[in-house]
């Protein structure tokens, strides 16, 4: 059961990080800085931006 809880926490954390990245992209923060702050790769940030029509 704790494995399920841990997986849910990890998924929730990932969702929050994506939401933060989206908001930072909306504010025109450089992709490299977003990657550094969120611990995502630059490619992940670009993918998030493209999926949300921000890049």
C-alpha cells in the first residue's frame, strides 16, 4: 500500500513542477533558467512549452 502512496506523491509532485514550468514560460523566463529551477531538462521545458502553445 505504501508503494501506491509513494507513486501518487511522485505523480502529484511532477504535476506541480509542470504547472510551475508553464507559469514561468508564461512570464517569458528563459528555458534554461526554468530547467535549472525545476530540475527538468531544457528539452522537457521546450516540450511543455510546445504542448501548451507557449513556445
